[in-house]
C-alpha cells in the first residue's frame, strides 16, 4: 500500500468545515440505465495507462450488466489524498473512489463519506464476505465503516535463491537467522550486501518500525490513541531495524540516500543485495527491473526468537462512496461489483495484490508458492496500523526520525538505544501539534 503525507493545513480546514456541501441525504435520482458514476481509482498498476487498460474492460462489463456507466479517472498516489480532502471540503468530487486503507479513519472522521450500515453490508455479502484482517482497516471499531477493502498488500522478505544456494543457506525463519545469513552474504569489496533498504523513504521507515515494534511487544499508541513512542517495545523495534546498518553493517551505507522503494528494488534485482523487504506489489517492481520470478523466493519477515510473529501491517486500498452522491444505489451496486468474487480474482491477479474477500484464491504471478505465503501473512501474521485519525502524522514523525537514525548509521557511527529513545521522544512531542 502506498501512502503520502497529508497537508496539515488542508486537513485542519476539513475538520473545521461544516461540510454542508457534503451533507446531502444521498437520495438517488434514477439509478440504473442512463446513470453515470464518476470513479477515482488509485494507481495500482505499472502506470496510469496500465490501470486504464486493466480497469476499462471490467467497467464495460459492469455497464453491460447493469446499464450504469462509469467515468474512470486514475489518480496518482501523490495527488489522491489531497484531491480527496479538497473534494470533501468542496462537495465536488467523484461518486466512488479508492483510498489508501491507512487513511480510512482519517477520512471517516470528516463525516464526508457514506457509512456502510448493516443493511448496506448485507447487500454486499455481509461483513463475513471480507477477509477479517482486511476488514479491520475499514474504519473505527464499533462504527459503521466508511470504506471497504478492495486490494490487500502485505510485506514479506524477498531473498535471492542463487545467492542463498551458493552459500548453503536456507531462507531465515528467525531474525537471528536473517542476521547470520546477511553477514555471510555481505562482501563490501564486491559490492555485495546482505540486505537492501530504502533508507531515506519516510513511509517505509515507519512501516518497518511498526512491524518490528509489534514483534517486540510494543505499541505506538495506547488505548486512548495517545502516542507511546518511547515505550521499550517501540525503542527495541526501531533499534532492530537500524542495527542492520549500525551494528551488523549488512546494508550498503549508500542506501541511506534511497528516497524511493524502487531504488532498493533495483539493487536487489541486480544482485547487489541478497534480501529485500517489500510489499506484495514488489513483484511488479522487480519485473520492471528485469528480475525473473524464479530468481527469488519469499518468506514472512521473521521475528526474533521468542517474539511475536508479526510480519506485516495490513496494507492496501479500500473503496468508498462520497455521502453526497446523487446515485447512492448505483454506487453501492458498483462497490458490490468490485468486491465480488469474480472481480476480486481478476483485478488482484492483474495487480499482483491479494483478494480482500474470502474464498477467492490469490494468483500472484501465477505462482502458487508465493501466493500461499502472502495469503498466510495476510490471514495470520498481519496487523492493521493504528486506527487513529493522526496516522499520517505518525508516519511523518516516526518515519522521519528513523530516516535520520539511518543517516547517522550510514556515517559509520553507532546508534545507541539512547539515540533511538531521543529520536522517538522528539517524534512524540511533534504529535502534540498534529491534526486530530
């Protein structure tokens, strides 16, 4: 799942706004034949044009079935969040749109989105139609969700099969085994490294920090939604990540400059790193870099021995309806179509993502072994990010702090537990001024 920082000022305006333009009853006017829905689709494919190629025949299928036309606009992730905020404030936006699931609670708190009550969920097959961990991203617990899971992603550990075989190594099942393998495969004089990371990428740095802190029994927020960044589990989790470069030196220091995940993927694809931590969509990125599927395997990101086996957060895209749509019934029918078993199988196969509904088999790259691992991670070893409106501030502050720690480690300096605690304390202080 891809995420981008909110513009704080725009969010503050949104929360303060009365949203009068978005407070319509959602009354329908002539749903069915002749109705045209506007749909903002998030960029899931290799390009915006690739999304259009994938989605257009499916939308035509929907029109043939229902008589409802769909005007498609594919929106890049760099624009999607702010465009959605602007549409919520102005009341001028699409009928249906995709959102990054980490923003689900943020957008739910605006009041601008249609809430799927029990009657609406029944039309869509009920709550049990969806994979439990994916549905947990739909909104605040105890409230009707304002988004529903569409495409699911999880993190996994990608490893170079040839390099592991040549060294007589098996894929790591614990963090200690990962470190041991990385040390054996790191040969700086040959520009060969055990692990590659996108060290200057803020969102990925937050993702890794969350995963590792959950492994360590930490929690970024307490039950009241207050940040607990300086708890021991959070400190240990961040230390676990930073130690790859600081303590064990199995990461090329130059990766501290990688501001895009694709840069790390390129190093892995070229054989300069033996392991790479990436989401499901990493398969597409590796293909674009010329790496063939049979050259790498995947396993869950391992936890330290005796720690909690959390390998990922539940990433992906959800689908939502603006509350002020004039075609509510048609919009619900479209959501039903997009979350149907048939479409979930087609679209998730095309996007190399995981079906968000039960009973649909994953077909990532037509490789059953990889599909099985990703599906197991989503169902058994993934946990949603904190369900709070300030998730973007969490990303910016914790992710930014970890980027700075990685930059320090890249200079050859040791990053101590005290350094980690100080960085997280500063991030926690910044949360006080974050939009609620």
